[in-house]
């Protein structure tokens, strides 16, 4: 089988000037502009503009169209599964439509980083998490994110390793659940091997879970302060091309 390439674009807020951010915000469509306007904190506005602007630039370049012409359909898998979905208007995972149909994307932001994954014809999920202190909220977050077996595996690690391992778990699980479009509301649907051991999906309770041989789940190096992962759902061998968003912003 020919390898499939997944492009990963890294954006960094600290390396993006206010002028660039204004240029990126100008690429947003009407819905995106509304959301952008609703953020109260400037940092949230900036992260949103960088993530969504980058998605337009990367998809536009791949599809050979102007970034402003890129359109997305929003699809919410959890709502589609409900007999009587709430009427919330369009929401969910963006999927390129129109001339860019066939490309799949996933993006994530945390702290100063933005990560965009892109591939053609296969489902992708990306997640980046800034490693932060868990002391205050450890118990609630652990129950929210980890299954009983994972919590036991995490508890067996040394106290020094535990925090980073938790965010490794979290980024891997979010990447998987973002790939299927299920979203991150149910992180305990997936059980993974403990960080430090080879990455293995031990169980995945979902009607959309792919066959075991159809899942690539990889950590993406992101420095000590961040954990990042990408999931690509394909039986084909996978090549990952890690790229710097500065290349698109020139
Ligand atoms: Zn929904």
C-alpha cells in the first residue's frame, strides 16, 4: 500500500505579530467572525484567529484556491446519533467543502501553540495540551479523562512523571476522539496503554471506532511544556510531515 501523508502545521502565538493576526482574522467567514468577536480575552481571540486562519491557508494551498474561498461544513457526530438532536445551529468538526472537499482537518490550541493536522480522504485528529499543574483539580480531571485501569497505571508512576504522563494520555485520547468526530466529551470511551509503554489502543467503545489495524496514533514532539498527538484512521502506512506555519504566513 502506498503511504499516506499527514501534514502537521505548528503555529506559535509568540511568533505571530499583531499585523499577521489581523491578516488571519480577515480570512474568517461570517460565522467565525461572530465567534471570534465573542471571546472576551485577547489571547483567546488570537488563538482562534491563528488556528482558523491557518486552516484556511493550508487547505486553500492544498486545494489550489484562495484561503478566503475555503468553506467548511460542520458535523457533530454525537448530535447525529441522538434521536432528537438539540437545535443549536451548525456546530461540530469542520470539514472542508466545495473545491476543497476530500481534505480532512483537525486543529487544536493550547497555551501559545496551535496544531493543525491535514490529510486527504482519511479521518484525522490532532491535539496539543500545555502541561500544567494539576494539584488543585487532579481528582476531577482524572475521573473525567481516564478509565479506572488508566488511573491505576498512572498512580503506579513516580510523582515526577505523573503530570506529564497525564497530559500525554489526554492529548492521545483527544486526538483519537477528534479523528472520529465524537468530540472530547467522552474521553473514557477509550482505554490506552500507559505513557512510556508502546502506544496501544486497549479498548474503544464507539460505533465509529475503526478496526484495530486502521489506527495510527503518534506523539508529536512539542518540547517539555506541551504534549501533542495525532491520530490518523487508515490501514495505509503513515508518513507525517511536520511543518512550521511561518511558511504559510510569509
Ligand atoms: Zn452536537
